[in-house]
C-alpha cells in the first residue's frame, strides 16, 4: 500500500507543478499581451533627432538681362514734338541733341512776364518821382510812406526777375532733349507734331558697360548671410538656342532699398498684415556674346554664420504663449521602456523654409523631436514610436 501511495503523491506534485507553470505562463502572456494591446492604442509619432549646425539659406531670382547703362527719357513739360533728330539704332554721344520740342506757349508766358517786369519798373519810377516831390514839399509823413512803397516795389521787381530766370531755364532745359551718356537709341516713341502718350520719348542704352538683372530678397536675410557689394555670383543665362544655357560670373554692383513685401499670416494671426523690408540686388554681368534681352536666373546658397540646435519647421507648434515642440522622454519600466511626450518651450533665432535654429534650456543635440502624431498630443502623453 505504501508503494502504491508514493507514486500517487509524486504524480500529484508533478501535476501541481505543471498547473503552476501553466498558470504563470498564462499570467505572463496576458500581462505582455495587455501591455502590447495598450501600446497599440497609444498615439503613433514620427520623430527626428535635433542636430547642431547652421541653416542653409537660398536666394533665387530671375529676369531679363538689360544694358547696365539705360535711361528712359521723358517729356516732362508735355510739349509737342517739333523735330526728331535721331532714329532707332543710332549711336549718340553725351550731350547730343535728340529731340526739339515746341516751346511757343512757354515763350509767350516768358514774354508776358517780361512785360510785367517792364511795367513794374515804370511804376517804380513813378513812385520815385513822388518821393522827390515829397522832399520838395517837406512832408515827412508822405516821405516815409513813399519810401516804404519804393522798397515794396523793389522787392516785387526782384521776385519778378527770379521768376523770369526760372522760366528761361525751364525753356532752355526742356525745349531740347539731349543724350545723358554715349549709347544707342534702342526705342523711339516720339512723333513729330504730337505730345507724349505716356511712354518715354526715347530709350537709350549702352551695353559696353555690361548687362544687369535685379533680384529682390529680405533685408534681414542679406544681413544674416553677409551679402554685400562686390560679391561674385553665378548667373544662368538662356542663350535663346534650344535647351542651351550658359553660366556667367556676375557681380553684385549695388544693394538698395526696395518696396517692402506685405504678408498676410494664417492661423491665429489671420487678418493681420506683416511688412517685411526688402532690398534689391543689382547684379552686373559682362560677356561679349550677350546681346541683351536674354532670360537669366540665379540661385545663391549660403550658410548662416550662427550655429545652434536645428530642427524641422514641421515640429514647431504655436499657442498663445509662443512656440513649442514635443520631445520624447524615455522612461525605464519593468516590462520595457516607456516613451512620453514632453512639451518644451523654444525661441527662434533664425529660420528658413525648412528648418529653424532654436534656443531652449531643455532641448539638446540628439534629443528626439516629434514631427507628426496620429492623434493630438498633450504634455505627458505616452506615445509609441513609428
């Protein structure tokens, strides 16, 4: 009987042990399964590592190559064209007469003003005669009055003389149009016997000095990149032949203020307008094969002088308190690491169309930054990495 009892106890112990192992296995399985199931319900996020470096900026522009020296000559007085002395394609010298205008109306006005001055001189002589008479009569009161009249007449006469001189200068300067520099008449809009129709009467250019194109960029960006007069820049020129372009070295000849750019933000700042100061880069190009009128474009890429933590613009969010990002905070747990989204306030120092250099006491190189989430996030939310 004892021999039969011993195997039964041994089997019972084995069964208990087997049940215990199965139970623990099931417990572990369901624990892991529940954690896995829970993790599948967490927001899925796409991340990038914050990197230390500088921002790459790009300035692009295109336009038509125009002669570097070009002038649009207008008819400011609006007089009729009396005689045209040049034709399109003529080469002219500085100071050469181009057009003579009919200044008859101005001449008549000048003659009338000269007549008025002569009348004022006669009136002054009459008052001077009265002054002599008052001296003979010994009338002190009349002497003082006539003396004042003489001074007033002299002042009026001086004003009239200045007016006549201004009219003479106007007649001299606007009756003839002259060439401001050596060049070629590229366009002639004036017609004899007619006044100007809004267009410049003459377009004169000199291509021997080269050609130019204008490119506009934000003032802040140019200052940040240290772009200045004399910098070299590659200009891509369309030669006009099929699928043929040339790269020609250009020079920034001038940097001038330009019309500011008006931007209307979206989001919380919708309805407001931002004024962004701009500058115009006058780029000079010289090449003997250029004829003018070619399409040209530039693309200048340059890194900023500053260095710092750089992140993608898509990671940046905005609320009433300013800009912020979500970074991943990795925490160790009994069943594995847990990832938590932490809200970090930032300040921007520089930005381009893709990246922003930021300042923050809580963000460092190699930190994981959340770019995109499958669900809206709050500070402290658990997430799963994509």
